[in-house]
C-alpha cells in the first residue's frame, strides 16, 4: 500500500512549487469526491510507492470555505500517513496559526520552513530546531524555488510517517485547558485516542461539523456546554475567539524565543520598496499597462511574429507540405489522400501549430510574472478597482488563470464563497483572451494588421473593460446585487524565477495547447476537409464552390452579415471556433490552402476572404474573441453554475456581448466610411442601451443601505 504525504500550508507559501519539484511529470489532477475543488496528486520522484497529496492552500481548518472543509475532511477522515506542513519563513507568525491546528490532528507532522534563502538574505535568523521541539515536530529548512533540501524534506516525512506522534505543544492555558480536559473525558470513548485533542478543541469552539459527526447524547452536550459557558464567563469572550487569541499568544511567544530579525518592522524590505512603486495608487495601472503591452509586443508582434512566420511559411508551408506531397506521390497515393493529408491535416493542424511559438513566448512571459510575485500584486491592484464597481479581487484571480485556458479560469471561481459573485465571475472570467483566442489575435494581426504593436494588447485591455462595465451593469440587477466578497491574500516576497519552475509552467500550458491540436483540431480538420471536398455530385478535387461546406456556410452566413463577414468562409470559421477557438485558425488555413496555389502565402489568401478590409478583419476578430468560449469551457461553465438555467444565461450573455460588440464596431466603422444603414441605427441603439445599464442609478443601493441600518439597530 502506498504511503501518503499530505502537503498543507497557506496560499502563496510555495506549496505548489514544492509539489511540482517533488512529483515532476508524474502528477494527475481530478476533483475531490463529491465537491468541485481541484485535487492534485503525484508520485514522489524515485519512490513509486509514495503519493504526494497537494491540499488546497488554506489559512486554518475552521469550516469557513470549501477549501478548508476539503482539507479538514481529508486530514481527519482519510488520515494520510504524514503531513508535510510548508511554512513561509518570511511570514512565520501568520503561517504557524495553521501549524498549531495540524499538530492536534494526531498525524505526524514535519514542518518545512520554505523561502529560507530570502530569510538569510534579509539577515534574519530562525532557530527551526528549537521551534520544532516546542511544537513537537521534526523541522527542515528548504527553498522550493531552488530545490534546496526538498528531497530531504520528503525523505524526512517518509521517516516520520512510521513514528509515533510526540507530545502536543502547550498552546492553551488556565481555564481553557481545564475545560478542554473535561471535554476530552466526555468523548474519549467516541474518538480515536490520537484525535482526542482535535475533537475536544473543536467541540469547545462549538464546531457544528464536529458536533454532528460525533452524534453526542443530550446529556453529554449539556455537560460540555456547561464547561464552555463557565470558561466564556471567566474569560469574558466567546469560545471561538478565546481559542484564536490563545493560539496567537502561544505563537507570539514561540516567535519571540526562536526568531531574530535584523530589521525592525518599521524598516522597509526590498519587496516593500518595489511595492511602493508598482502598487502605488497613481502608478500601479500605468505600470501594469506597460508590462502587459511589452508581453504582447514581444510574444505576438516582434519575436513571436518572426518565429510564427518562419514556422508557417517555411516549416509547414514549404518543407513539410512539399515533402509530404512528394512522398505521397512517390508512394502512388491518390489525389484524394494527398489532399486530405496535405490540405486537410497539414493545412489545418499545421496552421494551428504554426502559432505555437507565439503562444510559448506568451506563456513564458506570463510565467515569469507569476513566479516573480508580480501577478499577486496585480490581483491586489485590481481589487481596488473592481471593488468600486461591485466586484472583488477574488474575481480577478480566475481571470489571471484564464490567460492560459478558460476551463481552469472557470473552475478557479470555486474559491469565491458568495454565490452571486461566483456566478458573475464564471460569466465574466473568459472575456480575457486565453491562449487559444490569442492564436486568432496573432493570425488576424498577421493577416490584416501586419507589424501592429497595439492589436494584441488592445484585446487584453478591451477584455478587462468588458469585465468592468459588465460588472457595473450586472451589479444593478437583482440577480447580482449586493456587496462584493472580502478579499484577503498574502503578497509573497519578490524573487527571481527559476528556469525549471518557469519551464514547467510553460510546458504544462503548451502541452495542453498541442494536445488539443492533436485531438479536437485534428478531428475537426478531417470533418471540414470532407465537407470541403465532397458535394451532391461526389468528390470535388478542385471545385470547393460546389461543396457541402459552402452550402452550410451560406445557410449560416446571414447571421454574420450585420457584422461584415457574411461570407460562407467567415461563417464556417466562426461556427467551427465554438468547438475549439484555434479551429477558426485551422479552418481559415484549410480554406486558404484550397484557394491559393502559393502554399507560402496563406496570409494573403485569408486577407482576400475578408475583402482586404481591416474593418471586417477587426469585426471577425472581436466576435471570435469575445463571444462564448470553446465547447469544453462552455460545458465547464454549465457544470460550475450547477444549474441549466444559469448555464444558458452564461452562454447567452457571452454570445450577446461578442455579437453586439462586433456589430457596433463594424456598423459605426462603415458609417464613418459613408455607409449609413438600418444596421447603423441598431448599433447606435445598442450603444445607448449599454450606456444606460452601466450609468443608471443602482435600484438596489437604497435597499442595501436600509438593510445595514436595520442590522445596526438590531
């Protein structure tokens, strides 16, 4: 039977970095049984019989959030063999609050003091051995970022798994300890001996889940309640606050005895000095805008564009295409087989893969920002802005995740306790372009706006604008009204990302991108090739105008005529994008290969499909970026909303935003060019309606004020 090590720690303590370092590529992700919270497990490198279980990042084991409930249930009920508690050495007092709870569960605990390289750099000293002795645990100093002592930490955990738990630390004193001792006597026959302390403390706190689980008799409950009430009377405080205060009193004493700081709390650290600039109320947003512009300038406009041009024009456009054609001809393959493999699979999948260099550069830049600690500051910055419009900074975390893929972005909304905020976050989180949408951005930049350094970052900031203005409008409806959920997070110290850590993040995102190209995109390319080369008269090697695909496209083109790209090519590309956003690129690539004899000038052929118009190209781009995401993300949204009604509301709102935005841009652009039609009137009406919903008085603001006053009077 495999030995299980549970990783537990606060958010941003370096737990995920340690997990990746210990498991490498042997990890797998699922959901915890019965709940929609991500579950990550992996085999310890070099120990196939050791499973590393990554628990959600939490601050305590009190059942306030779903993550805390999941972690607590796993530790108390599933009972892993050992807990590896990751403690951020730069913020030790806050992190030890969780540690004092973990040691009470009755499972061996090894404390890994992380970020010790930063602690030493600051001149601080932590007597980890003495601290561990006081807590009854083995300790080790590590740096997960630099892989210092990480393997030794895992080996120490394995060693401690078979040893008996040491003496519990003396956290509680006086009448509190007296009351807990009486509770232990009352339940000692109902719980395992090693968990006696844990349940006694939880019953003292009047923890509803612990009380329900033990099914205590009425007499036992009354007896326990009497001891709790006596203690509350003596301490002049409620039971839960008493426990919290005594934990922190114990922690403060431990820290005073074992931690020596070179700098006083009034002295600023390097991270504090940087934060004075990057989180400044005036400078924060301009700095963020410049950084994100630089990210897209490097990954899409300059270096990324050059790599993609070479990949599309030379690698796939000449070498692979010509090589495959020559090889298949030499083998005597039929024209249909050559067309399927060259025009269909290579032309479609190859076009998607041609943009992989840009995506890798984008993921590389974003991973560096994340691992350095800057993106945590962005969430803090956006919380100040979002809160003004009724959203929480918690809502921005999923949107940051969504720059890689919309599916985990939607799933990340699970951390938001408020149901209204969670529903709205699911609805809005995919408006920031994901990696797949950025491929469409890269393609349309190359086709219609070659060399432009503003199109790609403009899509990112336009997505932010849609989120903000949608949040303002939606908070003024009864479905989403109310105050946003509070947002609290630890800001990690800045540090230089490691090559290994960044590459792991880039590989995970790029791998998912390429797997989709090799599965969903591959299948769709074959389907589209058949529709493109077969018609009512049979196989059509050169007459695409008589194909089933054209009939389907023309049947749907009326939907897109008000948007300017009402051609059958634009219609089939947009519809296929709902399967996977990259498919729009693949479909246009296949159509371009079929329409052009020059395999290296795909961009020119695609530009011709849009009539050489930048306005039509922009309209196509806006629709496919800001409409509903791919099929998998749509299905995830339905599941996470836990309601078919809310799933359809989410899908409908996203489609409406994409369609209306595209329509307004095209129709107003056409009006500026001298064409005023009924579509222009509709566009103006939509703009006025949007302004009304954004700027109208909040009909629920007065009610919220009245509720607060009633609560204060009560």
